[in-house]
């Protein structure tokens, strides 16, 4: 049955988590895409729009529009890169830093709801299984490894 396939289940889980998060995070004025962008800024520090496009897996023009809206709402600012004046780095604002913990709490509550009724062991197994799937589907091979493999 298609609805029981891995792809359908993963899609449904992602959709339901996103919908529940957006419903709660709407009070902060954040969409899921905006939240993801803020998470990358928190993890990586200020980033160029091109790098954000890669991380978010969306077109650069979409990132530009997203950042425009977030800048208007005072979530981020664009500042010149001191190493390359042509590049603008996206920085979180004080508003972002203040709201981040609240948004993080919302996300954690959504995850807790998603995992409700599963034992600690089952949660660890789900997380381990998902990490393995990510690893299996990621391109882990570096260019030097693939050229070495081609010469063997």
C-alpha cells in the first residue's frame, strides 16, 4: 500500500510536524522556513545568502525574498562581509536571539507530542534509524576518496 511506504510515511510525519509547529510559532510571526534559517544562523553564525540557499535547499532568489521579509520584520540584518564587500552576510538580530528560546520550546513540544507513547528505548531506536537513513542517503565520499577508488 503506497501510504505505508517509507517515502509516504516520512512525508506525512514532516508535513504534520511542520503544520503543528507553524500553528504554534505563528504567534511569534515565524514560518517553518524562517525558523530553519534562524537555526542555521544560530548553528553556523552569520552566513551568505548563497550558503543559506544550499543549506535550506531552495533557490537563491527564494532565499533573497525570505531574507527580505525577515529583515522587514526585524529578524535578521544584512551586513557586508569584511573579506568580500560584494557579499552580504545574514546576521540574527536581538529580536531573534530573544525569541529563539521560545521557538525552540515550541519545537520541542511538537517533538514531544510526535513521540508521545513511545518508550525511551523506542525513541532512541527511531532516532538511530533516522540517522542511519540520513547517512545511507548522504554523499559521504570526498572527491579525493572517489579518485583514489577510481585508481584501484
